[in-house]
C-alpha cells in the first residue's frame, strides 16, 4: 500500500501542452532537414540587356553625328550655284564650238524671168506686182535642184503672188510675210519632188507695186 504511487490525472491543458511540444519538435526537425533555398541572380540576362542598351545608344549617337556631318547651312544653295555655273560654262563652250565650225559659203540662184502678176486692191481696182526673186542655199546640190525644177517652182510662186491684196504689201511686215510664204512654198515643192528642202532663205531683189 505504501509502495504504490498515485497516477496523476491528466487534464485537457496537459494534453494540449504535450501536443504543442511534439509539434514544435517536428517543426524543428523539418527545419533542420530542409536547408533554405538561395535565389540565384541571372547574370547572363543582365549582361544581354546592358549590351542591347549600349548598342542602341551607340547607334543613336552615330546617326546624329552622320546627319550633322552631311548637313551644312547653305551647302545645297552653294551646290546649285556651282552646278548652274558649270552648265553655263558648258553652254558657252558648245556655242564656241559651233561658232568655230566654218559655214559653207552662201549660193544664190535667181528664178528668172521676173515675176509679173495682176492683183487687186481692197476696192477691186486692178493693180500689178513685179518681183525679182533670188533663192539662197549653202548646198550646191540643192541649188542645182532649184534650177532643175525652176518651171514648177515659178508656177507655184505665180499662184501665190496673184492672191495677195494690194494694201497688204504697203508695210514692211506685209512684204516679210510674203517672203515667208514664198520660202515655205519652195521648200514644200522641192521636198515633194526631190526629198530635199535645204533652202535657207529667199530675197526680193526687185519689188514693184503699181
């Protein structure tokens, strides 16, 4: 009876304390078994980003320097002035070359006999016109063609002269217009007959209007 010890009665608080101790021991054991994970730094990614930024900055600076070196105030205007000067110089040089080339001597041929035609004035009064006409060319072959087709040329010219009005021939402008038409007529007839039209001009060597 004296050797027996009374077993202490465990209450709810004692059981809770025991469970907390066990849980703490288990947590301490787990903490010792799994060491903390260290976070690694991705140095490769950081280096790539730094290089990309450096290259972008270098490209921007290079482009800025290139644009600055190309653009100079007044450079375009100066270039245009130089080009204009060169063009003018080239044109003058070409003109000198053309002027230095000797021209062939002028050759003349008179379409004789003298042209005499009847015309009318504005009121219908009969008048007459007498013209002596000379043809000029620098090609001897063309002069020969004019002589060959002299009769045909005279026929066309007589028709032209007979259609003029007396008052139109009073002024210098009227005579010049008639000369222009005579030259055009001769060139057209020659070209149609021979394929040549190198008659340079025609002249009235005599002009009588009554």
